[in-house]
C-alpha cells in the first residue's frame, strides 16, 4: 500500500429481517427451551449480519401483547385442526398455521419471550437488535375469517381504505387518514418501546404499501 492509499473500510454488512412467523412454524412439533431460542441468533454470530430486524407482528402479534390480539387468540391447543380459529383454511393449510400458533403459544406458556431473548442474545454476540413493525399487513384479507386477522380489523370495516368494494388486497388495508387507525397502531408502538430494549425500531410501511383512502382512478391499488 502506498502512502497515498487509505485502508479499505469494511463496507459489506447485512441487515436481516426475521418475519413474524418463520421461526415458529419451522420448529413446529418441538418443545423449545431458552437455549433453542438463543441458538437462532447464534447462527449469525461472526457473519456479515450486522443488524437483526425482528418482526413481532402482522395483524396479530407473535408474543403475548396486552394491546393487540396475539396470534393464538381463540386457539384451543387440545382442539381439532378444524376448530373455529382454523376452520376457514383449506385442510392442507391448517398444519402450517397451527404450527405457528401452537409454537408461539407454547413458548409463552413456558414463560419464554422470544423477542426479549433475541435482543439480549444479539448484543452478547455483537449484533445490533432492532424490531420491525408491519404497519398495514393485509395477508389473506380475501378470507375475512382467517386466523391471521385481528378482531379490530374484522369489526371495523369502515376504517379500511376502500370499504365499499374488494378488488385488491390493498383495498382492505387500514386508512391512516382515520385517527382511530393511527391510535390503534400507536398502542403497539408504545408497548414495544416499553416492553423491549431494542437498538432501533423500523416502521415497515412497505409491507404493504398503501395506507390512505382510495380517491378513484388507477388500477385498483390507489394513487
């Protein structure tokens, strides 16, 4: 290296987003303990992963929220696969859904807060822990009875972007022009900030990306 050359900075890094269901349904059928939860973080220690963005929610949370519905609300762990919470799904889809719900429920029953452990473990191995909150998830809104939906969404169709029709999933997203919608989501933001000691909070507006009342025109996805 010549005197005029500067040392090359380490510029390669990864910010990895773990969604709200992947960990739980991929470990369905296992009785997880705290070590197994920590091991998920350990696989990224010493890699190019610099930050872990941990997503705790869709319309429901994958932890025992006090202000939103947890994913297991209405779930009977001893009930059949066609119990009311899962009845609207096709039979082949119920196994994966139940795996997510039951694993998250069992961890809570055992007193294990996955997100708290992941945050603590991330710092121990030199990774920066963040939370990533989905601000307007509309997965499966073609099925209003789907287990993934919150009761708030079901009970307040007037708060949706396009309450008078259903042409696209985004029609049934919340309209952030309504103060009730903003306050509902602020409740979860406040809870996350009070409950977890994260380095940063990402508000994920990209999944999905339509958040205000449809004004007409276009192709059905709004202006």
